[in-house]
C-alpha cells in the first residue's frame, strides 16, 4: 500500500538519491525512510467530510415544524456523530475551480438545484465563516462559528426573486426554518452538559481541593484566579461554573501550600459547562483549549518554569506578578491583536483592570 510522503520523508529520499545509489538501492532505502501506517498519527481520529451547505441544512431541519432527526440520512449521520462526540473533526469541502481543487469532493452530494448554485452556496458559506475549502475544525467550533456568523438563509440558500432557473435556490430558503433553528442556539445541535453531573462534579472537586496537600493548577489559571479575585475583591464567593474561588481560598489560608503546574485541565475545571468528564478535555467553543495551551506555555516561558514544577503558592504568585505585570502580555498575545476567532483576546486588549487589582493586593495573601 502506498504511503503519503511528508516533507521530512521527501527530504530524506532526496538525500538518498544524491548519494548516487542505484535505482533499486535508492528505492529500498526510500521505503525504509517512509513512515508506517502505525507511526503517522498516533492520536488520529476519524474526520467527517462535510459540505458547507450541510451545516446550514442541519440547523434548518432543527428549526422545522416536524420533530425528530433530519430525514436526509447524510444529515442525520452528521448530526448523530456530532452529538455523540462534539470534538469530531469536520473537514469542509466544496468544488473549487483553481488551487483549492485538491480537496474537491465531486458532485456526489450536490443538492438538486444544480452545479452553479451548489458551488455558490458553499463558497458563500465559507466566506461568511472566514474559512477556506479543506479547513478542518472540531464540530463544536464550526457550528458555533456558523451560528455566530450566519443568522439567516436568505441570500445564501435563496435569492428572493430568481433571476433564472439556475438560481431558483432551495425551496426552504424562505421558510424561516433556518432562522428558527438558529434561534434555538448551539444547545439544540449539541446538548449541554447534564446539570446533575455538573453539580456532582462541583461537590466532588471542591472536596478534593480542600483535602489536597498540594494543588495542581494549569499555568494560565494563576492569571484567571487573579482576575476572579480582582473582580470580586469586596465580595469573594464561590460560583457554580468553576473552582477559582476555592483555589484562592485554600491559598489565602495556607500561602505556603505547594502548587504543581500541570498540563491541560486542572482542579479548577471539573464543574465547568465546557468540561468533558469522560476525557478531562475542555470543549470550549472557538478553540478555547488551543488558546489555553498557548497561554499556559507563555506563562511557563515567562516564569522560567516547566510542567511538573512545584513551588509554594506565595513564591509562585510573587514570581507571576513580578514577570507578568499585565494580562496583555499573555491573554492579549503581547500586542492586543485578534488575528482569527480562534485567537480571540480575553478581556481588555490593553490589560484587564481586575488583574491589576489582584497584583496590587498580592491576591490577598498576608505577609
């Protein structure tokens, strides 16, 4: 079975040829250099190939008067997969004329309105999403972007008065079904986390924090704790959605408690609506987990630390406030610029006042 040749493999094969080996010798050496099926993508998950219009069709069917899953088996398959695992990668494909033709899916899943309409509808959707043919994202991110960027089917799935039979559009474009599905929000596509499970996670994780001899916290959550404290400095109290208060409370009561900086979700996360308990992953929309990873790495770099390092809480926050004077340095990417929805800035691009207050108060830690 043939193997795809990645950049490293291509360079190695070129080096083999440059040695002047015979064709047979070069072929044998090249084959040895190519990756095996098992080594290519150790964390590979199945990607669903989706036409952009199918995203809107799913929302349209959700808004339709008749109850139940979409009658179209392909739409039903996509929706079932997304509900089963909102992390499922969706690859958006359309029939492009030029350099993006490498991902062309062919006309097999075109709707009956014809080639030109199908191409225009797909490319219109991609343009409004700020994406290009072949882009792949977790399903929850793509549907959230769809709902944020496209509030109506009008002008996309239909054009009012048809200028020609070619442009008659979809018969449901004026039905209002898409708009009704849009109004139902993301929870109609991907059911929210069970309320009882959230409450149980809150209770269990809070107990773990107060019983812990050492806290395990992801690096950028030190800054989240600071903003939480600074925004509620006169009314500090627990909330249902996370354990920021509890972590602060433990540290204020014992400033010398060891804090270990860990990779990924931490003791603060379990009650969150975006927390997936079966995997321990964050499903926050617009690639929240990706932003969080960058923030974690930025904090580690600025503090001169690594995952697994442990410091007394007081020492850790002293270093944090000394080396990161503003959220602009981490949560605003250093320049306050948002270059894509996935890289949105948390809070004020110039720096959050809440963090400044916490920094001035040293998180309320007593000397």
